[in-house]
C-alpha cells in the first residue's frame, strides 16, 4: 500500500479487517521482542480500535521478551499497566494480529504454519509474514505503525483517550527520530492526533527526552562544577579540571557541554588516583592530536600507571595519591611539548579538595 492516494485503500483494508475481526471473539495482538514505543503504542491503539468498534470482542496485547529502555520510560511516564492489556493464561486466541513485526524471528516462542489465522499491520520495508496472512495492512511508505493505526482511527472516526494519544505520538516520534525521518503520513497522523489532544504532543516530547538522573548523580555533577578550575591553552582553548568521587563521566559531560574544550576529572581512592579526560570535537579538529588518549598515556608513563582510551574520552589509573601541583606540573609539560601554553584563569576549589 502506498500512502499517495492510499487513504481509499486504507479505508477498504480497515473495513475488511473489521469484518474479519467480527467472526473472532478473542484476538491476540503481538509485537516484536524488546518492544519499542512504536510497537507498544500501535498494539495498544489497535486493541482500543477493535474494542471500540466491536464491543463484544476482546483484544489482548502480548509483548514477547519485554520492552526496550525508551519504552520503559514511556510506560512509566504514562503510568501504563501493560499487564492489564495481556491475555489471561486460559485465553484461546481465535485470531492473531502481528503489529510492527516483520518476521516470525522477532516473536520468540511463536510458531507459524499449521493453519494459523493471522493478520499483519506493519511499516517495515520487507515483511516475511505477509504471504500467509488473512489480510495485510503493510504500508512501507509510512514512518511508523502508530501512524497506520492513527489513520485507521481517522477513517473510522475513533477517538483515542488522551494517554493513548500521547502513547501513539511517542511511537511516531520514536520511529521517526523526532520527525527527522517523517513522511507525509506522519504529519497527517499527527494532525489527527493533536486535534484530539494538543497538549499530548508536548507531553510525548518531554517523556521521550526526559533522562532520569538520580539525586546522587545530580549532587556529584554540581559538586564537580563548583570545584572546577579553569585554564587556558594558548589563550584559545578552555581546560576545566575538577575532582569528584563518583559520576566522573557525567561531570565531564556537563563541563564539555558548558563549553570546555578539555575536561579532566580526578578521583582519589585509597592509594590511587584516577584521571579521566574528555576532549571536545573542536579541540580535536584544531590540534589533530588524539588528545584524551594521548594525555592519559603520557600521565601513565609519567606517574607509572595504566591508561588509554579514545581520542575524545580516556582514563588512567595512577597507583599513588598524586598531589594537585604534581599533576599541574606534568600537564604544563605535556601541553608545552605540543606547543600549548597553559595559563590559569581561575584555580578552583579542586586543588584543595583533592589534597584534603
Ligand atoms: Mn515501528
């Protein structure tokens, strides 16, 4: 099915599907393993569509081998009780609907063949399930399966409740990578959904973009920033140095995101010092030196330790508790050897914190 001029075709297929469903009182909807937001959203939305149009039909959603990381966030953000959508163990499925699934391999423990009656609703480029399906709603030129269900709802004038609208928009945003991969049908589906609930669009965005940070991580990052010393390299690049006891990676990420070209985080634990280095793309491009791994290798050689990593991210463990001034001395030497003069802009509290 193409999307161009495809609404008529979609309408016919949708009515055909409802006709098939009429004779099957118990329906099991399956999506792929490690279900993503699109898989979950399109399954739950299809369940809603079926039960709205056929009150006597029961549709159940099965998620083989759980849901993926982003989907967990969406489920939690919307307080969805996925178990309540599942079938009781005694349920016999009169009909199976594969949603957002492109091969039987994606549905572990499920055997095709032996006259299994099933339907496919999907948007993947190739779908090996279509051959034996009773009916297939397979739209390759659609960016997500949630879109297909939204357009089917539009055809039938089915109006999902707000949480479901948010869920479906999340599915669409996830599969289109925040609309980067959107197709005309994406906007058509979003138009229908946001007309029903305009706040749901913003809500889906904030659920998808929220990263849950623990309190201890937030504290480590804020401590790391407040202790940071600021240095210049040839009056051009900014180097930030700090010390923290945990979450070094998050601390350095914050420093780099705030504009530092190079970030160092030190952590000292009983008898050893760990130095972590991050370098921005800007400084890597300008210096043409794999700065992070180069610097950690240098420090490992200088202080006797082991380290390494990538040009943008590396670390070294030094088997002694080195003092701030010792580190500064070797950093000055390292940068000087590469033609970069290190000047102090602001020393920062890390110098005292590390030696405490
Ligand atoms: Mn999908």
